[in-house]
C-alpha cells in the first residue's frame, strides 16, 4: 500500500486521467473530490461490496433457474420419446 500525506486542496494523480483532491478535513473524516473518466465506476468500498454480493446472488439465481429449465426440457424430451400407452377400451371392436 502506498501511503501519501496531503493537505487541503492538494492532489494525487493516478495514471494519466484520475485526479484526487483533498477538499477538507473535519475530525476523523476527510472529504475528497475525484476527477475521472465517466466510464470508470467509483464507489465507496461498502457500496462496492454490496453491489458485488447482489451480483453474485443474482448470478446464482439465474444459474439455478437455468438448471430448472434444463431439467424441464429434458423431462419433456423424454416424455415425447416414450411410446404412448393406448387405452384398450378406446380401440375399435
């Protein structure tokens, strides 16, 4: 981990296109501003972790649903392949 000391209105540059500015310090809280390309997602860590957990839950749900659909399709295919039993009473005499 790189540790930098910055004061109010001082900046940190990450790569060629991300700029972090220290906007203020109140007690133990530091306000920062981030200039970055719009296509870059920026989240507080707890928000990022919640998003990842939700994405994982959704992916598992989709996988479970796809498995159920696959089982249903296999069952129907087996039913269509099995010869149908005819009712002896429905045969013409």
